[in-house]
C-alpha cells in the first residue's frame, strides 16, 4: 500500500518542494495550506489532495485531517512545515507580534500533532517531522522571537520523541541553514523605533552571512530530500542538519565550552 504524508504550509518553500518530491516517489500527499484556491501546481498532480488548513484555527486542522484520512485511508508521516520568521528588535515589538509568531510556529504545530497522533497511535506506527532551523539550536541577534519559537519546537520534539517511542512513532527534527534561493523569503520584519539599535541592526545580514560565505548553502530540493530521508530511513537519530552553514554554527556550539562559544558569536555579530 502507498504511504501517505500530510504537509502543512505546502503552498511554497520547503513544503511545496517536499510535496512534489514525495509525489514523485509514489506517495499519497495531503498538501495543506491556508488558501488552496490559489494553488495551481499541486492540484494537477495525481495522488495529491490539496486541502485548506490554517494551523492557528483548530477547526481547520480537524477538518483537514479527517478529510485526508477519509480520502487516503491513513496518515503515515506528518510534516509540520508551516511557519515564518519574525525578525527585529525585541524592545520594538508588540505582544501581538510575539503571540502570532508562537501561534504559528509552536502552538499550531502542537495542535496539528495532537489531532494526527490518535491515528498513528492506533496503528502503532508513524513519523512526525518538525521543521526547525539552525536558529532552533543557535540564537542570533534580532532573532529572539524566531529563535525562541524554534527552540520550543526542538524541546517539544525531543520530549515527544521518548513519549511516543513505545508506540512505534518516531519524531524527527530537520534543521536547515540559510537556503541559497530564499534566504529572506518568509521573514517578517519589525519596524525599529529605537535608534540605539540601528548600527547593529544595519549590519545584521552582513554579519550573519560573513562567517559562512565560503560554505555551500543548501537548496530547497536538498531540504526536501533530507525530509524524505528522515521519513524513510528508519533510523533512531532525531536531528537532520541541512547545509554547511547550519553545520558550521551548530558544531561551533556543540564543540566549544559555553564561554568560548559566546565569545566567538559576539565577535561575529557584535564586534
């Protein structure tokens, strides 16, 4: 029998790449997005069901999962891909902006997982893949909202990994770096109203890219391939790093004492 994957945020980026790849590999794909009426590519592919799903709307989640299972009979893999990056000065942010970041990246991911889990637990098998980032392992200046939301995803995933292991359900985390074709795509910027931050804010992207400018960045296709590997390799490992730049920062944190790591990061970003 064909395997079935449900993907959130499949209208663009990694979600769309993954949907197309899994379809090419012979899978059934439940490709979900907030505005399916605008989708013109995935709707033309066989064995792809495009459904409305807004991760911030519980009724929308429930309806999409029920319809997907009714159509294909099961959900074998869940890819929690929907999310975005809120970037900017914490002091200039509003509580509403921070709440929306968490509503999408954290609470929405949890709500989708909560709805899918009973079906996987009943079958005593399944894979849950949560899309994180190098920013889910290493904090960056002006990324406190996004970093903290992805840190939360990593902590949630790690705890859930052990919780679900007795039921044959695996939890995987995919950690891409800055992807070559869409580094700033999907980022939302907070307007800064505090001049004191302007010098550091103005050099943000230059500082971020300089330490890894000599390294090859991952492509969206490579991220999708890594997601496919996580879904199918049967390995017990939890984290999948994508891109040499992601590995650079993650290894820097893993392989150095905290003081040395912080000192090096300050040199990169603060001077």
